[in-house]
């Protein structure tokens, strides 16, 4: 209540909107996606989970190499973005590779052609600690949340393009259905 006895309106806001690196800018889908994800903030039916391709054992890819991986994601999950950090401390770019993702249930390729890793990178620092060597980073959001349907199988193809062997770790951010009442 205000001193004059009027009640202030309470507007729900997603904590994701408070990220200083995420703004509604021309060419940026973040604000639109955040609005779609905001309804899930605090929803007990979803919990955050990450999926990675390739697996730990297969993440080193030879120079100019090709690798194809299957990724099983829980049906009903919602993919919201990628975590692909810079390749070194002196660059804000991820390692050089191209990627194509195919939803096997829908027989749908995510991109018209394999895309460079630059478009999936998420160099959006959101936390830096002077007491610990920790830097948190906000994900590179998809242009719309992607629901996983059918059997939840994705095919991830990676082409190494730097000409040198490198460790590639493409991590998908997801909200996964949780609890029997929500499934």
C-alpha cells in the first residue's frame, strides 16, 4: 500500500530479464524467448537439465574431421538454448566447427545447411568472482523454445573446420518434465 492508500500493481517478471547481457535489441530473439519461458519459472513440473554432444569420450575431433552423434532427450522436455563457451581466454569465439541437428522423430533439420559454431556461441558473461576462478555465462537462446516430441532422438553432426584437432563440447539447455503428476 502506498501512503495514499492505493495499492501498487505487481507485475511478474522473469529473473532472466535481469541479465544485463540480454536485451530486446534488433535481431535478438532473447526477449521474445524469455517471455515464452517466463511462465515456466517456478513451475514444479520442470527442472533444468543439460545434454551434451558429443559424449566425454568422443569430444576430441581430429583436424578437418567429421563426427555424428545420437542424443536422447526426455520426450516432453523443452530445449531453450546452447552453452558453447569461448575456445580460449584470449578470444570470445568458440572453437571452429560446423554443426547440423536433426530431429529424428519429426525428420526435421534445424538448419538449412550446417551452421558455423559462431552462431551457437554464448559468450555472455553474467557472473564473475574475484574470490574464485568462476565465470557464469548465460546461454545462447534458440529463437523459440523447442519441444521434444516422439521418441526424443536428435542426430548431431559436427564438422571440424579449424584444421587442428580440438575438443568440442556442445551443450543443450533443457527444461525436463519432473514428477509423476506432471508427466
